[in-house]
């Protein structure tokens, strides 16, 4: 079977949930299905080199014209050039992310991660709103042979917003990379100590890790931290905010500057992917009071590292986390503040959440996810 996978967006991808999803899923598909032929559309201008895993495999072909993707989309749609179907001769096409792909004769399976841009358009910049408009999610959803979602929540959204038949949508939970784990060996602890010294993280800290964008509700994290710090029991406690700066980062900066405890708030934009496991392991609790998530990798990554999680009680997070985390109303700072204090002061609760979290993440396995998606692709031919 020739499987065409559109991975153009990974050429300029920074750390994000969608990037984690696509790169991890493709790696597992390639590794576990040597009998399949994968044609990876990696076209783009000024992009990162393709991962070594792709280029070393005999069953993987990289398709790249080094064209700007805006030109590629327009040209292929109007003039049918370059003709990806003629060149790749796919039996099935798969898009692990919403991105326009002109196909006339090939069945197309599409992953839609969430419809946050319809629920909360104000959370996105003008350029992001324009991009979503041009992608025309409604038309792509109706045209696709089949749709994959990360959660039952997003499946329900597609049915409600676009009237997609339920039988056309399959829910496949993503996996969590095995690199996120509770560090226990002497070598792991030694590496962890080196990281702590390098990043100057000697005091206990609360952690947020992810993109700095409005829907992540980072202002609530900072304000709840301010309330907690007023009590003498938390005089040494710090807050670490790690991730990529996105639209409206200046609002986060202003929130930090106005905090009376700004000297206890650390921004970490220099954490490389392989060091994230250290950042999780050393944290006392992970805070993720997001307004909206189609899935939510960071809370599960934290649980994999044995860290108690506090998350928002909206969108897909209750489905993904269940009773393995403390869920709070993201609009109520008091609930987040109360949850932080409980975890920090009640050791039994903290230990119970660690155990529940480690059990919860067992449900999210890339081998199972890839197997299920491969069956879906095969069923559409």
C-alpha cells in the first residue's frame, strides 16, 4: 500500500501538541509497518531538514519541490501542478493536521485536533484567523473520506458544527512518548541534578509547560501563584513558565511584572526537548488551567513523570484526565489557588495523584494508536 502523508507543516514546526502528534505518529507508523510504502510530502521553502528516521528507511520516500506552500496550494488547485497523485501514485492520503491538499482520485483521511478557533476566535491573532478561514475546515471535513479525532469531545464538535455523520469519524487517542518517565536510576538522578544546577532550580517550584497563548490561561496561573505566595508556608516556592512565546506574550510579561512575587517567577524558553523530562520530574505540581484543548499532551507528560496535575475542567481535559487530576474552573482563580495549596500541604493527596496519573497514562500508547490508524487507512481504499 502506498500511503501519502502530508507533513509540510513539520518543516517549520516548533514545540507544539500538533507537531508532537504528527512526528511521533509517523515515526511509529514507519517503524511498525515496514511492508507499507510511505510517501511523505515535505515540500516547503526554508524548512528544517527531514528527520533521519525518514531518510534512513527503504520504505520511505520524501517528496519535495522546495516551493513556497502558498504557491504550491494555488498551483496544484488551479493548474493541477505539481500533480502529487501522478507522482506519488498513492492508494490513500493522510493529513495528520488540517492543511489544504488538492486530490481528485485518492481517498483522503484527515485528522482534526480541535475546533478551538470556532469556540474562541478571540484567542487567535488576525493572521491565525485568516489561516483557519483559508483552510475551510467545514469543506475539508465534508470532502474527507474519513476523519480522525483525538477525543470524543472533538468528535462531538464536528457533529454539532458541521453535521458530519458519526460513522465518518473515529476517535484515536494519541500516545505519550516513552522519553517522559519517572526518573529513578542513579544515572537519571545524576543527569537531573546537573539540569537543576544548569537552570538554577534549587527551590521547589510549580510548573506550566506549553505555548504562551491566550487559551492556555497563563494569567490565571500567575494570579493563583500570587495568592499562594502570600502565606508563609510557601515562602520559597517558585513558578516556572516554560515554552514558546506566541501571540499576546506581552500580556504574560505584564502580568509577571505586576506581580509582587515576580522575583520568584522564572521564564524558561531555552529548554530543549530532551530536557523537558527533567523539568517535569523536579516540579511539585503541574498547572494547566486551559480554556480549551482538543487533547492536551503536557498534563499527560507530567503524569508520566510522576507529577500531580491540576487542569481545567473544560473541553477534552475531563475525558483525558478523569479522576487522575484535580480539575478546576479555569475562570475561577480561587479554585486553582485552593488546589495548589491542597497538593502542596497534603502529602497523601499528592502521592495519590501521582499514582493515579501513572495509571492513567497507560491508556495512551503510540503503538496502539498507529495500529488503529493504519486499519482506518486500509479500510478507506
